[in-house]
């Protein structure tokens, strides 16, 4: 039972880390635009994910 609680705790804290990273993004409109541009080009999910990672790192 304790193992299940630990997994839930990890998931909750993991989500909080992602939320905090997104809160730190200065320009969510730019991120949205990047996703939109790649979707219009029929890019694969991997390409979109790489563009997002690059944006976040350079942000």
C-alpha cells in the first residue's frame, strides 16, 4: 500500500515541477505560436517536442 502512495506522491510532485517550469516561461504566446507553426507543417510529435525543449532551454 505504501508503494502506491509513493507513486502517487511522485506523480503529484512531478506535475508540480512541470507547472512551475511553465509558470517561469516569459512568453507563452511564443510557445503557442511554435506549436501552431509546426502543426501547420504536419510535423511529427517528436519535432514539436524538440522545438518546445529548445524554446524552454533558450527561454
